[in-house]
């Protein structure tokens, strides 16, 4: 393992994870007299709220992503390392990083910020992952897109009516915002985009089933908004099954409450768990693997080590801070500013306090719901607000321009330009 030479002149802040929280922390350290090292196993960060649109061919992957390395261009104290953190030595104040085709590196730190986000949780049934992909990365979104589009191609090719029905049955497990948004977009893909593009099947006759274990979908929203979303989904043709526990997932479909649902495409939009790196800290975690942090998002008993975003568990004003983008950004920015104050010899300041700006979910074209502390609304105007907020929140100007153009085109034509199924890579023998 290659170790770095010590440098006593400048402090080093290592940020593990280049998502919402990690990037926010790095940006907050822009004027800090220290070296900031951002480590991520991907070379890009993504705007996760629009992942479902990549999965349903509305947007291309590059339209919601940006290279992490661009931080180094605009921020001179930042460097970026492509690699996976496989070990954390709190006593030696270093992390072990596995870099592709290079090997292991040991990177020292004076301050450590863990911002690794979440991954899908199958509630102890990791064997479900083979048949029911989650939606947390661009690779996940492209996998789901390929499965959805391939299902229609197979349905069109077969003469077996039972097989055709199985191919055109889609099951989504989990009725939170991701499940609701994905189901609505899939319904519009089937009824609008794919209309008249097949001669042997009618995509509009697809069966899209949204399965939720709670008594209603969108359990984190007010019941009145959840009911409006339910009516909207049903109008789009989505079948909603609530109070249903999924007991098995295999190549034939799912078993829920003892009943088998035959489906060639099962998608997992249910639980999430923290990245395994949190266990390397050797500190207390909750059932989802999140680290219980102090009021300054610090790890208790470990000086200058912080956990932010979805990987942390903390309460604010007596309520748990939710695992949403705005919370991750606020936490990352808070820790970045806190470290900057410490380096200048100032007091840490106030404990972290989450400012809830409201939660939104879009349910197909022209309809969204919004809940904040003082407002509950839904409909077309809310959908316009959702469009504006999401466009302005994209990471780069080019993302905003591309997404606006694609949304404008899709809105008036119903077509989706990213309906591509990746080709299978040819074996060397086939290339001769």
C-alpha cells in the first residue's frame, strides 16, 4: 500500500462521497486555507430526484449528471480521487482507498467527512436484488430502462399469450415518492410514447402494479395529498395495492401476501440503507446503518470526524431529519462552514438545525403535490413550481438547458428521445 508523505504545512480535509452532501461541504470550504480531497468511486454526481426520468427514457444520463472533477477547476484547494474507501483508521487519522488499476492508497486526514449516501435495502433479503433492481445510480436507471423497453420487445415477439401478459406486467415495490413518480412515468410511457409503435401488442394495456406495505402510498405526506396522488395514479391506469407485504421475488415475479403476481419486470423502490462505510467507524448505528451523530454532525468521541446526509441519524426540533436532498445539502454546507471556522480558531457556532423547505412529488404530466409547514397543495400550478425548482437545482447550466429542451419536446410531442436498449458487447471471437 502506497502511503503519502506527511505535510505539516496545511491541514487536509477528506470528504468521502461526491453526492449532494459531499459537494455542498466541499463548496463551503472554498475559501478555506486547507487541502480538500473528495473521494468517490464514481467520477460524477447526479441529481437523484430525476433518476426516475432516466429510468423511463425521458432524459439521458448525462442530462442529470456532472463530473465531480469540475470542482477542481473552480476551486483551487480541491483535488478529486476516483476510488473506493475500504478502511478507516481513526487512530492513525487515515483512510484506505482502492483505486481502479492502481491499487491501494493510504490518505491521511485532519478532518474527515463521511457523505456516502444510501443504497437500496431489501430488509434482509438481498437475494431479491438480482430480480428487482433499485434506483440509486445512473447504472440502476439504465438497467431499469433496458428492462422496461426489453419487456415490450419480448411481448411483441412472442405468440404465447401468458408470456405476453407476464412481459407487460410491471410490479413496483414501495409506494414512496420514488415509486409513485416512477409508476406515473411508466404509465405515460406506455399510453403516450409507445402508442402505435407496435403492431402485435398495445402498450396501453400494460399492467402497472404499485405495492406498498403501509396503509396508503406516500406515508410521509399528509393523507389528503396521498389520496389526491392515489386518484391521479388510478386515472393513469396504475393499480395500487396497499397493506401488502412482499414475501418473495424471483425470475417469475413476486409473492405478496401469499399471492403470486407473474411479472417479468420487478422494480424495488422500497427501503434504503446507509453505505457499508459507516460500519468502518465502529460507532453506534440505527437499523438502516446510519451513524448517530452529535448536534454538530460529529461522531461522538472522535474529534474532527463528521457524518452528513443520508448516512447520518440526527433529530432537529425533536423530529428526525429526513433523508432528502435538501437535508443533505444543508448538512454538508453546515459541516464545511464549521470546519472553516475551526481552522480560523473560531468557536463552532450553533448546533445543526434542519430547515424544512417542503416536500414535493410529481405524479405524471401536469400534476404534483407539495407539503410544507404552512402549505398543502396539488395540481397544475404545483407541477409548474416543481418544474422550475428542479430545473434551477440541476448541477450545471448545460444540464438546465438540455433538460428544458427535452421536457419541452416531450410535453408537446409525447416522445422520449432516450429510448435505447444497450447493445450486448461482442465477445472477442465474434469480432473476428
